[in-house]
C-alpha cells in the first residue's frame, strides 16, 4: 500500500513522445481505466478496440469498476469476464447483492465470491501485465495505490462506493472507492513507468442528465419489484412530491448523481494537471448506477469511443513490430 501525492505534468501528444523516443526502446503504453459503476463495462469494448487497432498496453491500472475490468485484463481473464457480464440480467444483478445496514447498503461479498470461484485470484505482483488499483483511505482521505497482495481484495477495496458498498479493511486502513480522489488514474500509470498513457473517462457526459433515465429495454418489470424497484423508487416516498410533472428522485438517484458530480469535478481537475496522451470518452449518461445488466450497449459504446480517437492512436500500432 502506497500513499501518494499527485504531480503536475505538461500536456503531450503521442506523436511527440514517439518522436522524442525515436531510435530508442519502444515507449511503454499505460492504460488508465476510470470509475463509473455500470458504465464501466465500456472498458471491455475499449480494450477490444485497442487490440484490434494494434495497441497493446504494457501497464494497466484502474479505479473502481476500472480496477475490476483492468484486473481481469491483466490476469488474462477478460474473455471470461465479458461472457459473464453479457449474460447478466436484472435478476442476476439483484442476486449478486447482499443487503447490509453496516457500512453500506450492499456488502458486495457475493459479487467477489463469484470472481473468486470463476476468475483465478493471484497476487498483483504475479499478474502477466503490471497492474494497480486506486482506493481512498476513509480515515484520512489519502489516495492509496494497491500494487501488491490479493488482486481481488484490491479490486474489492477500489469499488467500495460510499454508502452503497461497505468499506474494506486493508493493512490497518479502512478503504473506500478510489473515484473520490482519482477517478481516472493517469498519475498511477505514470508512476508505474508508462511513457504514453491512454485514459478512459466514463464521466464526460453524465452531468446534466435527467434523474429518471429511460428504462432498460430488456429489464422485465416482475424481476425488480421486490428489491431493485424499492431501492430506486420507494425511498423517494420519504419526501413529499409537489409536482406530478417533476417527481422527486429516489435516494439512490440522488446518491448516484452526487457521486457523479464529485467524480467529474475531481477528474477534470486531475486530468488538467496530469493530462494523458490520449483520452477515450464513452458516452453513457443513459446508464444508471446499477445497470450492470446493460453490458452489451456499454461495450459497444466503448468500441465506438476508441474509433472516435483512432487517428490519435495510429502511431502506437505494434502489428508491424
């Protein structure tokens, strides 16, 4: 566990880095996968599109859902993860959650148990691709880089969204979601030795969205009545609605939007001081906090987001190397 302070770095371009390193060893490519809850399945599409374009990261790091997808990729388990998320339905998402009133609404143990059964857990140091995750110390607010020990324990700490998932104990510290301090971990990729950083920002278009997004087309109403509907809607009954045209958002919607505001503001500040060479920005504001069953559209948008910046990545194509 390493506590760090961010460092400012002037903006660069991929072409400038490649030109500077001409005749020297090949620049190391770092992939920084950002936080964003259910929008994070877009990272799978981003990675697939990068590989198709001949861009293969040498270093991977992630925050929150970015840590989960990044860990699967670094472990060589992305195919297994993709099959799993594409098969998720609303009832499956509900089944993976375990309700708790201590530390957070959800403990997240069932979700991590699935990965322990179906995705081999290895020490971070033993992964085929160098990997690290970002978490936040609940006691001090410090940014914590998780670069050794159990990969899944590091992921579990990085995704511990406050008030939703319970905090995680790690070497004497109490850790929560890394998105509070470093939603798009460019600085961590630099510290791991990346010369060129490709960052994926999942929050570029989320501010200003409507609280009540259109319902997922494949979500059957009957499966959410007992749990998900209560979580999303029934809690809003605690507040008196004054207008039928503008119903009061649920507590979960308010929580999710507040987290989005915090993470977007922090991300913009961090990216201004620690700019990547390439920024990939999937447009997924329509996905809500727990829409993990909408993986197909998230993955497809991740692919499109890479295609929109493909001209900036052409210098990194290693297929002729």
